[in-house]
C-alpha cells in the first residue's frame, strides 16, 4: 500500500508513519520544512517539502498513491491556526480529484456529534474555532465525491494501548478518550479494509 500522509510530524502522524513502515507500506510525507522528520530514514519513506493547503504542492506528489491519510489539525485552538482544517480540505479534495486518487481518511473532532451534555457545550464554546473549521472540512470532504472516511475522536493521549472501539455516527458509549496509537491502528486498518467508506466513525479506547 502506498500512502500519502499529511500531518506526519505530529504525534498521531508519527504513530501512523512508524506503524505503516513497520508493516511494509510505502509512505510519502509532505512537511513544511526540511528539518521535519530528519530523525527518521527508511527506504520506504519519501519526504517532500510543501504546503498542505496548496493543491499545486499536493498535485506534484499525489499521483500513484493508493490513498491519503490526513491527521492535520491546529497546535493551538486559535482562530488563525484552526483554518488548517478547512483550507487543507479544499486543497486535498482538489488535488485528489484532479489526480485520480479516490480514497481519503481524515481525523476530526467528536465535538461535532450531537449532544446536550453541559460539558460538551462548554468545550464547544472553548474550542469554537476548532469546531467551526472541522465542520467546514467535513462538509468539503463529504461533497467531494471521494471515497472518504472521517474518524472523530475526543481527548487524545499517549498511552500504549492500540485497542479501540468504534461506532458509526457517534462515539462509543462512555468513550471520551483514545490513545494516538489506537487511532493510528484504526486508520491503518480502515485503509486496508475500507469498511467505513462514506461514514463518520467515532473512535475511543476500549
């Protein structure tokens, strides 16, 4: 499997990168500067410098890949930083459609699931820029005609567990957190099996 990975230098992205290479997959990573991923060298890894929000940069490298996995997201929930969700989605959809690559997996926020819980309402307000742009991202992807899967998650942590629960259209009952290792496990499993094409899936740890 040949994967174009966006967000490879983030903590979730590195989990996916390490696991994909260990499984024998080929991975192309698009990063912002040459020093990103400088600590890893692998015959099945190709690193390119470019802008994930520029469809022209994506079109230069996307041809020949089986799918795209995006774990892009803001490091801080500021208004400017959160636009990476919506702007990258436009560029990704445009590049994939122009270059004939159809399979897309992305991560999003579980705050987009309907709920009346007071804690979720507070979190939505605090992370309102994140929520708004994640929603715009999802709208772009759903209307693109691509074979997409959206993985919505709650709180991410660095625990070692790779086990996960999944539910289409909601978080699993009682599931508010997931390890990055488990999220990476789900995304790579879905990349190979395509069980949830055209579905939004809530993911949490067991």
